[in-house]
């Protein structure tokens, strides 16, 4: 009896607190101790790396998903660790990480690619994807990729390619009368991506690809647990499927003499581009980066169009100025569509690019979004046709916002939509 009591006593007073301390400190000991051991002068940002494996995911989900007050996640850190440094250490999405919350520190981090690395799941993005490579290989790959998307000829061609679908989608929204803007912009964005990136027309293959990308994106925002039933496991299956579809297309293009004459899409662009020494990208580099473009450009572009609809409905004075500018351009244009030159005249629509050192939605430094010109241009075209031809109202102007995986109104921005 006495032995049992002293056993419980030791457990409650000794072992349990020790276990809890170990759980609480595990990530700190595991990741920070080696850095401190290398140099005792090493200074680390304040913060805490949370529990083993999960890190601060539970706190993160609490603020983002349950409370729906993402700013308070940062505020909580500022209250706890002070807000002098503008940077906190943490552990999120299966990886040690930092959170920056001051413009100068964010700029410093974005400019210091040698000190701070992005750490996407290589299994999901592929080892040759731009976001997964670092240093010199990154600079090399980036010049290919930027050339393929940002060359003026590429942008001119894209400007014409995306318009028919934007025009016909807006007409179909007006016929329906009420639409969920997020679903509709996603649809038109993906159809344009299919056409621009791999010359796919709407149909079963594009639908399969859409489902695969949805699965892949969910896995990227999930804990990296790989067994049947998890989002991460499903994402890996989706990646396999979509790479197989792209590979079949690439082989077809190679058989047809690289296909550039007939299709001239982004995959052709990546297959043809050569560096100064005349070297081309490997097949795997082409495939990983085509998939990477879709991951980077699909959700982002859809969300930005959705938010444009939302805020223009809330700020009619901005819509009025946008309409004036675009009406003037549409009166002077010669053909049915607007051209790259017309878009560059849209001073109000385009808004000035962010000044160096200020917040830029496209990031900064050596990894600044290489698709930013393309994204801006597509948005300008979308705004043009919206402003000159349509009016719309939010059905639920006070809809709550959800914050994961990205901020969006709960109703997906339901609008009543009609011709002017
Ligand atoms: C409104 C739409 C978009 C937004 C807001 C956006 C934003 C971003 C941001 C914030 C980054 C990280 C930058 C950094 O780390 O400094 C990024 C990277 C990237 N974006 Fe975009 N993006 C958009 C559209 C696109 C499109 C349409 C494409 C391709 C067609 C694209 C391709 C990429 C790629 C490949 C990277 C990785 C760059 C690298 O690691 O070097 N993005 N984007």
C-alpha cells in the first residue's frame, strides 16, 4: 500500500511535470539547441515552437478557424513576447518557421534568400519546381520561367487568348441573374489556365485536372500525414494523376515536332526556351513547373477577381471611376477585343505598382512572383469587361469572412448580376 502511494506521488510530482516540460520544450530543444551550440552569440527571434510535430498549429487554427480573428494570432504573440523585433519563431505546417509583421523585417526576409528558405513539401510541388529550388539553380530556372510568362509577345498573346472566355462567362452570369462569384471566377480562370498553359479545351480532361488541383491545394495547407484518408495522402495521389496527364501532353508535343506551330502554349514555351549556352529544360523541369504555375496562379487569380467584385460593390465611387476610364478606352478601340497597348493606358484600373520597400501583394526580392504581370493583365481585362457592361449587388453584404485556406466571404460572394 505504502509503495503504491509513493509510486503515485513520484508520478504526479515528478514524472508528469517532466513529461509536460519535455512536450512543451521538445521543438525548442530539437531546433534551437543545435543553433545555440554552433555559436552562443546566436540571436533568435522571440516566440515558441509549440508541441512536437504539431508545433503551434492548434493555436493557429484556434485564431484562424474558430475565432476568425487572424490578426489576434499576431497580437497574442506581440502581447506575450513584445513587438520590438517584428519577427517571431514558430513551427507551422510541419516545419520550423518565422512570422514577420513589420514592413522592414518582411523586406529584409524577402531579400535574404540565403538566410530564409521557403520549405514547401517537395513531394507535392516536385523537386524541379521553382519554389523548391534555391541558389544558382533557382536563378537559372527563374530566368526560363520569367521569360516564358513575362515576354511582351507572351503577354500580348495571352491578352487576346483570355478575352473570349471572360466575355462569354460574364454574359452567362447575367443570364443566370444570381451567381456565386467565387465559383464562377474559378471556372473561367481554370478554363483560361487550361487553354494558356496546355491548350486544353473545357471537357473531361480539364475537369479531372481541376479536381486534381483542388486535392493538391488542400494537401498543401494540411499537416504532412501520409496515410489513406488524410488530405496530404490524397494530394500526393492527385499530383501523380495530374503529372501523368501533363506528361502525356508533353510526349504528344514532342512527337508532333514540339508542337509550337500548332499550339504555342506555355508548355511549348517552357519546352523551347534555351539559356545563353543553348541548353533547354528537362522534361521533368517542364512538368514540375507547369504544375507549379497552376498551383501558384489558379487560386490566387480567382480570389483576386472575387475580391474585386466584392469591393467594387461596396465602393460604388471606385466603380464609377473605373467605368469612366474603361468606357473611354472601349469607345476608341478598333476591334472587338482590347489589346496589350490598351491595357497599359488604363492608369486608374492598373493602379501604380507598389513602390520599392512598401507592401507588395506579389512578395519581393529574388522570389517576387514571376506571374505578376500576367496576373495584373488578366485582372485588368476582367475589370474592363465588368465595368463597361455590367452592374451587380452583393446579396449578403454582411456575410462573415472565413480565413482558411484563404480569406473569403462565407457565401462565396453571392451577387445579383445584370447588364447595364
Ligand atoms: C493575383 C495573383 C497572384 C498573386 C497575389 C501572387 C502572389 C505571389 C507571392 C506572394 C509569391 C511569393 C513571392 C515571394 O516569396 O517573395 C508568388 C510566387 C510565385 N508565383 Fe505568384 N501570384 C499570383 C499569380 C501568379 C500567376 C498567374 C503565376 C503563374 C502563371 C504565378 C507564379 C508564381 C511562381 C512560379 C512563384 C514562385 C517564384 C519563386 O519561388 O521564385 N503567380 N506569387
